[in-house]
């Protein structure tokens, strides 16, 4: 390919955005089809009896056991984004990391077609590894398509987010019928086919991505050169950071002893990441970079809380829809899995509207910072659980609850998600130190994963506390946290040092 042709590909736009955005859009769309299709089936498959179900035998687990594994799986899917980001930053570059992740995902979903127990666990493990490589790095590539200060960046992430949810919508609309007709493992197989389509799109569109996602080779002895090994080596001579790391390590070992090896390993992993974050903060040269890095880490608190509440959709709310909701519509029973499509459908309808609202608000000079949007998003999502409180109250009275409550809950969850998730992705690309861009995207997705694990723990507690108490608790807690961040908005925005002030 000549240089003239290559330059033409890079400068090509479609609907005002680089064509590379749409290549990543369709790649992620099919990857999310595979992920959300399997996510919608996972808890239902594990809790289905081993005999006597028209969809085929499940694993016959209790709801508590299924939600526990669901929490671990959805957490690890995103926590693996941290090593995935490290591999991209230091070894492969984002572009090759996405490719490798896509190939592993194809293999993982293919293994899940088999009915053996080993295939179930092996397939889940491969999906975890594949998503860890693909998810943070494809998002970083989206940010790389835009110059610093380009106001199209947020809208570009919203378009990309529509791709994510188009995949989710297609999966949850189709996969329930596939499972009803041909069984659980046909549904897992369909997820694998979708991932293959995503891989094909990504390979075909490489000509539009030649300038993004490449491994940046630093000259030796330059100020930008750093390695994770060197950061940990410097930890040994940094008294404050080393002391905090030792304290966290002791707490981790106590967690291992009191909560089991699974939580112990998780706490040790988080201790390592905390040590890495402290050393990156120490390494940054300017106070501006340090302040922005600190704000980024604080924003991850909102991310964990948001997803800890939101991910009840795939766990507790999924089970609630299956067993306690009147799903009869026009004389036909709506498959439980199809309720998962509400979120994706609402996102496709409202994504551009919400993004345009925030853009117009900013142009008018009104408060529209990323932190403001994220805090508002938590509050709106929290109000969605008010409808689940009403659903449980109706169930207690008449023994069933209207599906309208679920529809309204998913609507509020969706509007909240649109205020926080694509915004957070864009926010990370604005504030992250350039040489740690993929790592910080990985930390964001790890925060999402921790939220998923929190969601599983909360869902498990419903067997003792009851759905009413759980939904009401989430409602109150999310509103309090969102309000707290709004109260801290001005000092937090000052610490960003105008990172979003010059967008146009």
C-alpha cells in the first residue's frame, strides 16, 4: 500500500468521526455479543436442575452458589484487564493485544460448547484471559483516534458504547430463543460464532488503525523510560509506600485466614496493584500530573460502587425476573433472558441524546465535568432500585410482581450508566499519564470487576436479608455516595488542572 493511500485511510471520516472508530465499534459489538450472551445464561444455567428442564440439564446449583461463582467470574473478567494493560504497554501494544485477546476468546467460547464439567471451567478461564487482553486496550485505541482537546472524543466514546450495547441487545434478544430451541450449549456456541465475526472485522479494518495502538519503544536512558520491575524495586527504598504495602499485605493474609484462599489471593493481588499505583504517583514529575492521577484513582471509587449496584441485573434481578415476575405478555411468556435486552435497547435509544445533552450544557458554560456526570449517574441509577422496592412490595401482597417495575428499573439504570460509563472511559484517556494509558484503563476495568464481585456478594445476602432489604439498601447507599461526590466536586475539579477546559 502506498503512503498516499495509507494517509487517505487515516484521514477518512464517516459521520464526522474517524473510520477506525467504526472498525472498533463492530469488533467490540461482536465481542460484547459473545460476553453478554453468555452472561445472561450463566446464572440460569448453573441454577437449572440436572434433569427435567426443556432447555437441557444445568448444573443444579443453589442460587447462593451460582451468584458466588457469577461474582468471581465477572470480577476476574475485568480484573485481568490490569495485566492485559501491562502487556500492551510494555510488550505488544494495544493493537496486537486486542488481536491476541480476540483469538483466545474464540477458543474459550468454542470450548464452552462441550457439556463436560472441565469444558465449563476451562471455557470460563479462557474467556477471562481473552477479555483481559481485549477490553482495556480496544477502549484505549478509541481515545487514540482523537487529538488532545477534541470535543468529539466524548461523542466518539458514546458511539463506541452504542456498539457495545448493540451486541448486548442482539445477544439477549436472540440467545434466549436459541437456548429454548436447542439447549444451553447451543447458546454458548452462538456466542463463539459472534466472537469469530468480531475477529474478522478487526483483521479487515487494520488499514484504518495503522496510527493507533502501536507499541511505543522508548530510547534507553530517556526520562520516559520506566518498567514495572523498576517501580517495585524502588518500592524497597520508599519508606512510606513500603510501610503501607506491608500493612495491606498483613490484612491480605488475615483475609486469607478468615475468608478463604480465594479472597486471600484477591487481597494480595489488590495489594500489589495498590503498591504499583503508589509508586507511579511518586514517579510522576509534576504536581499537575500527580493531582490528576489522584483524581483518577478517586473516580474509581464511584466506578466500584456503581457496578456493585448495577450488576444485580445479571444476578439477583435476573433470578427475580425468572421466579417472581409475571412475564406473560399478549398471552405469551417472555423468556427471562430477554429482560437483559432492555438495558441495551435503552442505551441505543438514549446514548446520543444523553451525550448531546451534556455537550450542549458544556457549550452553554454550565457544569458538565466528567466527575459531575459520574456522580449524577450514580444517583439516577440508584433511583432505579426504588422500582425494585415497589416490585418486592407487590410480590409480598399478591405473590407476583408486574414486569413494568423491571422495565422502569432498567430504564433508570441505563440513563445512569450513560452518565458514568462512556464518560469514565473518556476521562481516563484525558488524565492518565501517557506511558501508563493502557494500565490505567486496565485499573478502571479492574474497578468494574471489583464492583461485579461486590454485586455477587450483595446478591448472595438476599437469601438471608430478603430482596426488599437489599434493594432498599442499594437505593439509599448510592444516593448518599453520589451526593457526597457532588459536595466535593469543586476541589476535585481543581485537581484536574483544567484537563477538560479547552475542549471544543
